[in-house]
C-alpha cells in the first residue's frame, strides 16, 4: 500500500493563496510525478478555524481539494481520507467539504469524524492494509468508547490528538478536563503501539518520532514560530509481511522559515557590542534564507550594567516584518526565580533552549491549554529519545 500522510494544513492560518502556491510547488508536483497511490490521508486540523462558505479561505481550499481529487482518484486510482481534528479548528465543516467532493466524484473520499476502520486493497499486496482512523472526539467515557477498537490489531493507526508522552498536567485528572466540558482524550503511547504496527498522528506542530513506530507528522507548512518543521510522509507498507518497504519524510521546501535564536548576557557588555551581536545574528539569518527571526535575550541580573541593558533592550522590543526581539530576565537558580533587582547572584543555571521540539510544545501549551510550563519541566516529561 502506497500512501501520503499529511496533517495540520490549517487553511486560514495564513494567506490561502500563499499556502496554495506552496502546495502546488511541492506536494502537488510530487503527486503529478507519481504513477500510483492508494491513499492520501490528512490527519486532522485541515482548517485553522470555522470559515464561511463564501470566504476566500474556503474558495481557495476547495480549488486545492478539487485538484487533489483529480490527481489522487482520477489519475492515480486512489482515495482521500479526511480525519477530523480539533473542534476549534475543523469543527463540523469537514462534513460540507466531504459532501461537495463526494457529489463531484462519488466514492473518492472517506470522512472520519468518528473513529473508523478502513481497509486498503493494493495491487502490490495480497493482504488488505487495515487502518484505524482516530479523529479528535470529545466523549465522557473514553475507555468504554474505544474498548472494542483497542482489543484489535491494525497495520496502521492514524489519528489526531495528544499522547501521554508529551502531556503536561498537574495530575491525571487534568487529562479529562472538568465534568461540564468534555475534553479530547490523551492517548497512552504504549496502547497505541500495542494495537497498531505503525502509528501516525497529527496535532503537534513538529515532526517527531517516539519508540521507532510512532510519529507526529507535523504541519505541512509554517506560519509562526511554533512551527519548526513543514512536510509530509510518503509510506509504502506491506501488509503481507507487516513491514515498511519505504518511508520518507518529505520537507516542504517552499514553506517560510521561522527561526528562534537566543543570546545570553552573563557579563558586562557595551551597547555597541550588543548591537553588533544582534546585527551578526540578523545577517546570518538572511544568509540562511530565514523568513522571520526571533531573538530572545537572556539577561543575567549579576551583569554590572544590568539596568542600562534592560532599559535599552526594552526600548528595542517589538516586531518588524523580519525581526522580533524579546527580553528574558527570569533566570533560574536552584529551581527558584532570581529577583532581577538583585545586584549579584551565584550559581546561576542557564536557561535551557532548543530550536526544535521544546519551544513548539511550550507554545502549544500556552495557546491551546492556557497554561505556562517552563522548558526544564517540558524536558523532564518528554526526555530526549
């Protein structure tokens, strides 16, 4: 079975015409060059928010879907699978997308707005590839709801949502929210790997592998500093041997590149030298074809000219089309925050930074869960495997 697995298109997060151009120059060209494809799967968050049918976002998105349908079904003899994502992104609008596409070319598309099993028959294989599709659903008794499915075995499990490997909560009950508002489940990674030979999920905006057989696909494009990856997965799976013939992550080379850099000031520095450091970082970003750069200045309170630097950097803080500067003076010492009015401090521990997974997860927690988790806590929970 040959498939392309994507996730998190987020139509509406940025200019739809810009996203369309990106997809046409990358993904769609790849489809045009293929001779066969059994399934094209989108693992949730196809839209960024609820959209009017008459909006430019829907107009451009449907233009893309029509071309996708023609390529996947008419040219390559495959079908499309839409898996519903987060309620504040996809909502119920995928039903309308499905109806339009199904009316246009019958039997060319599956909609998974509730958990669903799909069997894929390929000319390359004797056996059927059994797939469990898990959309993000909001249910009261999750163990009972998934019980029948989690007692079976599947070749692939493809879904949208969080896994316990990267869940951050005060205690387990936080996973399920309050009694009045149903929350999406947080799946146990080991259980998913027990029922699925290979597991692919959307939702987290990085491409990340856990325990070899689980992958977060990551978004297909980028639109803010939380997106460190942009691309999709090509998979050639053999159900006869329960093994992967070929798998590759294909980068969206046309996606904007958002880069976050940090500079730590732990000793006295002149304003001129500080400006030169910022200038060097900006010049390097231009050489690397960065679209937007964020510089986080970690200013240690034991620096002799701390107050002068702090006032100067505060006056610089802001955002231009290319550069964003922010100031961090919340330095951690023995797990306690330093009072930045202090003249001196000992045993300062540097802030842990990471240009990949940790900032993306921190941003996700802040935006989606309205909680603040420091990077050291995040690292403690996710490990480094």
